[in-house]
């Protein structure tokens, strides 16, 4: 951010940045709304819902071997880092809420398979992050099972109870004391006492072991970081768990960083806001750009400009944001835009080309569909956002992780069907496919230094539907133009709003290779409905 973090969105609105639709001319532009790019600009993170990604042993359940088998695909796509949903033992299909903080769910493999995967990821020069959720315990967790009704248990203080006899556990988020499952089971659940010294020691030991499995300081086989699910300072508002940033997370982070100073700690901020508190008091390295995600889905230029400026303003120097358009807890972007390939490509461009670290949820790159259901009162409602990754045109081909087959309406009314054009097989050799578009954008990001490390500035235009964003370093610059409307637009950008290399040079659409204009004069660019152009000079440096 380099000193511009105190520019408020309100001030930018007053300056006219977000009022261009009301008559701002071609020369109107934002004040400097960016500083140096935060950490993670050289990364592209791919989030994998483990159970649904790839079946490596024929049981129709996604597993660690399946992920390892597809590392070539991910590397070639342009992915640098994997983010896996939890792999710890759990009675849930999503593996949040733990039976034990230790070990690997046997449906995914074992510890040897995990270490093999980590080694294979590192052998390709990639990173691996693991999602952890140690704040709750299920009924089969020894901490809960052995302390329930037994205040004399060695685990008596590991779980929060309302009474001295350990008969009534404190509820978790939303006041829940049990979780209804998609398969008809009901699973007791309780809150872990994160301020109990023995619990802190156990979780600390887990994190350190995952970073340095051999405890030799060489970090061989260790993860590169963690996603911290539902991170809060006062967990679920429970008065028994105050000041967790300082009293739980800070000492944990300090020890993990002492073991591996390069570790990345990624907080899922519980309020789904800008996440500044988690990056400052919380001590996390990165958060998720939820405000930007909502703005991208709105296809509203002013909302997007405000979210871009706000995200930058709320990101302290040396911290980062994961930019995304979907994840495992929300509707698929392709369904949000009704399968409109033009709008899917708009989402891809904003995800990959804006400042921050792009996060791609598995299957996003091929346009997998899915919407949360509200038909049942159980965790089956989220299965439509977590359907099997589409490797081939036939859903039931070998390797497809269709673990949910014949278990309910999430199967019979599934979103992804045979030969629907949405699969790696069907899109790989089609230059007009979404997968090919993702590959081109990610290749551009690798080759253009300003897209990885450059500052970001919202530029004023004379069209209310067109977002213009300048990405620039001292060595290179490019201008992203996005038409957010279903009608063509020719947008004008005054040369004084651009660095000299763009204002005077011959510009190329870096996505298609087409020349846009000769040197001199105002920049006027035609954009088709939902069109995207990235204008720059061919000599943009690495």
C-alpha cells in the first residue's frame, strides 16, 4: 500500500471516482488508489475440495492420490499453490468439525500419502496450504467423548460446558449443539476451549508438525501455510473465549513462524468484510477479498470501483488479499451468470488481473455450475457447490469423485451433466473455451510483471458500464478495460490519465494480440458486450 492506506472510500466518492456515471468525462480519474502490491502477487492459488476433486483408487471418493495424479494439469494451467480443504478425520463429508486434530481421514489416504503429495507438489516448485478447523469437536472426538459427563476426565477442560458436571456443552455458531447430515445422521458438536493451556499445546504441536514433520528444521514434507477457518477474536461471541487474537492466535503464529519464517497464514475473516482487523490485530498474512467478490458478481462498475479502492485501502503494507469469484461456501460463478460464457470470462479476467493473489476454486476454470439448495435442513444444501470435478465428458468415468451418487436431490437434480461442454476433456483443445481463456490469462500474468507486482489505479471513463484499471510498475504497464453491460461500448480514456508508455505507444490487446491504435490522440477503444481487453505494449517486462 505504500502510504495510501488512509484514503477513504468516502473521500474518493467525494472526489468523483465513483460518480463517473453521472457525467464524469473521459479525463476523470481516481486519485492514487493503490500502493505497492501486497504479498502473494506471484502466486495463483487453486482451492481443492478434496472429496470431490479426483478419485485415485476407484472408490468414487476424491483423495490425496487423485490430487497427486493431476498435478501436471494444475501446473500447466498456471497454478503455483494448492489450498486443500481439511483432511483430518471427521464424521462430516466436508471434514470441517474434527474427530481428531491428528492424522488423515482414511477415505483420503494415510500420512504416507499426505507426505508423498507434499513432496510431489514441492518437486514441481509449487506450494501447498492446508485448511484447518480445530475450534470445534464432534461427538466421536476423544476430547468431547471422554469429558462429556466426566468432570474428572483428563480432557475435562478441553471442551466448554455450561455446568460443573460437564453435562451440557456450550453451543457452537448459530446456537447449534448437533449437526444434521445429508445422509440422515445427526452429529453432536461442541466448542473447544482454545484458552486451555493443554489445548493450545496440542494445536501448537499440530501446526509445527505439519510445517516440519521430521522436526529437524529442514521443513522437508512440510506445508507452506494454513487457511484458518472462521477465525474470530471472540469465537461465536462466547464470553468464555475473549481476546483470541492475542491469547490464542498470536503465540501460535509466533511459534509457527519461528519454525518456518516463510509460512503463510491465511485467515477466513468471519465477517466476510475487508479483513483489516485480521491482518493487523489478528496477525494473519492474507485474508479473502469478499467485498471484491460480491462486487464482481454485481456487474456494477461503481460497486466494483468502490470495492477495488476499499480493498486496497484496508490492506496494510506487507499483507495480502486472495481475490476470488467463488469458493466452497457460495454459489458457483457460472450459475450466477446463467452459464453466459462472456460473463464467465469477465469474472476470470477480474479474478486474475486485479491486484492481489488470484484464487481459483476447482472447476471454476471450466465453468462448473452449482447453487446452494435450501430444500433441506442439513449440510446437503452445499453439495451442489461441491460436485465432482469434471475431467471427462461422462460424469461416471473412472476418476470422477461422485461420492454423493444416489444419496438425494443433490444427485438427481445435479448441475453438471454428461456432454454438457463443461469438462477438461471437452474444453482442452477448444481455443474459444473458458479453460483456454484461463490458460491465456494465467500465462499473461506470469509474463507481465505489472500484473503480479504492479500498483493498481481505477481510471475514469466516459461510459458508466466500463471499468478501467491501470496496473503499473516503473518498468511496465497495462490497462484493463471491462465492459460490464450486454451492449457494445466505445470507451474514451484521456492520455493524461495514462503513463507515457501507454499514452504514446502502439497498444496491443495482450489477450488477443490485436493492435488497438496508432500513437497519438485520445485512447478510444471499442468493446463488445461483456468484452474484456488488456492493453499494453509488447515489450512489457517480466
